[in-house]
C-alpha cells in the first residue's frame, strides 16, 4: 500500500521501515499490586504521582474497559487494564446449550460484526462434522462477511474520530453504516444480531431486489471513502494525533499475538483470506494493504484501504451469485440441517428429522479449530465433542482480547491525550474481550 502521509519528514520518508529506529517500551507489572515509582524528590520536573481511573464509563474506552493509570504530570508512567465488567460466560453457555442453540450467542460477542461470528462458529462445526458447504452458500457468506468488515471499520473510524475531536466524521461514517443496516434488515430480517448463518450454509437465499440494492450501495460507497480521506488523511490535527503514536513492530505483534490490521500496519502481509483461504476466498482478487512503521496512523490507512478491497470482494461475490442463481444455499444433510417447513407438514420422516435436529443433534467425537480473518484479527472457535448433543468444550480465540493486552506497552511514556488515539487504533469490542 502506498504511504500517503502528507506531513512525514524527509528523513523518515527515505528510510525503509525496518531501518527506522523504534524505541520498544517493555515493563512488567503484577495485576493488583502496582509497583511504586521511585522519583527524585528534588527534581522540579516531577510532582506527586496521580493515580487515575479511566473508565469503565469513559466514552473513549470503547466499552466497559477500566484502565488504572499512574500519571507523572501528563505522562503515563504505568497502565493496568482491568477487564471483566461485561463477562457473561459465553463459552460455558455453549457447553450447556448445545451446538445449534449457541448461534444467537455468537452475535452478542463482537456485536458490530455479528455475521462474522456466525460464520466462524459454523465453520468450526462443519469442520468437526466433516461436511462441505455448497458453493452458493459460500458466496453468500463472503458477501455477508465483507459487508460486516466494512461496518466494523466504519465503527472504528467514526468512534476514533470523535474521540480525537472530529465530530463530523462520526455522522459521516454512521450514515453509511445505517445504510448497511437497512440492507441487512431487508435480507435477514434483522438490523443487528442477525443469526442468519447455519451449519451447512445460510438460512435463505438473497432476493434479487436486495442484491440490486446492495450493488447500488457498493457503487456509491468508494466515493464516500474518498470523502473520509479528504476529512482526515491530510488533516494536520488527525495526522499529529496519530503519527508515531502506538508504534508496534512486526516482531512485537507476533510476540503479543496481534493479527489483522494491527499486524498488517507493521509491515506484515499476513491475511488469513490469502494465507489460509476459506469460503472460496482463494478465487477472489483483492490486495492486502500493509503499513510502514506500525503506528496509529498506519492502522488508519490500512483500514481505509481494506474497506476499498472489501467493496471489490463484494462486487465479485454479487457477480458470482448472479451466475449461480438457483444453486443450493444450504446443505442437504438431515443429520444437521432442518428440513423445509413444507416437507415437515407433509412427511412423517421429515418431522422426525426436524425433531432430532432440534432436540438431539449430535456431532462426531473429536475436536476442531477454525479461524477467520475478522475485522480485528484472527477470530477462531475451538470445539471438542464427545459424540453427544452438547459440546465437551468451546473456546473462542477473540482478537479483541489480544489487542487490549498491549495497551500498557503502548501507553507507558506517552501523554494522557495519546491514550485516546491508542485505544481507538487497537479497535476492540469489550463484548468479545469479556465474552
């Protein structure tokens, strides 16, 4: 990806990313027992250490995240993230509800991209069951996942901008997000928490009129991205508030298990849609944007370009759907998939199939893990089965949790005002972090 930084210094522009000096901030702390800072009492530049609570109600924490901060003036000396305020025990809920009934709960984790959660969980179950999803269902999933990626990046852009004072941008991005809500409502019947993906495919095919409306919006959205960039990319305040703030190298991202836009902003081209393709992504043409030095501004540029690439993928998915009309959108396997309602009314065998799927759907004994490239990084579901209708174990690899853990590394030594840019650039949702 071309670095469009308008205010970068000449020396920084001419140096390759790996040659630029990056000061790594590393410190250790014990949760609940902060280390007292030893300061020179005679040093006039230092005053009394201020211990400040930021959150869990602070609007810039993007959810119920509490940060215990130690300040020396306006400089952050230490930072201790305190999570768990939204903990709901989703993984244990899966183990008690059963395979099918957990689908609506995946929506409630990262609730700004619920359809991606649906897809990741469904693919884990399909991997465990050893079934193959029909091609048209894969195309519909790709369309829904890329729309979800755009929605999530719009949330990042609007909320981070308003945290840094660009209030107008919030209304610009949420106007476009509202349009996607309308499209998903027309397709799935729900604005949020759609629960539209099923084991073996999706609940229903897309209507031709809805497909035309999606294409019409896709055709207009790139111009909106241009407007976003006109507002922010060359904006002196936005640039200065994000430039060289929260720098992460590729090695640090790997050490802290950071993936997605954060990893790509550091210069790595890792994208699971390319490296470990799923749902037919290997058949789509798109680029993987990467950054240069891995700061908050790079993360912004990467997400902007990813929205453009998602538009390109959505357009290809719609083209494929137009050619495969009439194909299967749901697996025909009565062990795992409900029969059509009309057949249930007409056939005793189909009624029995429905009863078994609803009350006692069992997956083969074994275990499976499936990860996808969500808007925030690798979202993965691990499931283990003992051959019964209830999971033996369910664990979610939530990228938001990985992103939160790096806040102390990026915050130490920065000004308190930089915390807003750092939190926004990490782009996490506490519903996913706490689960």
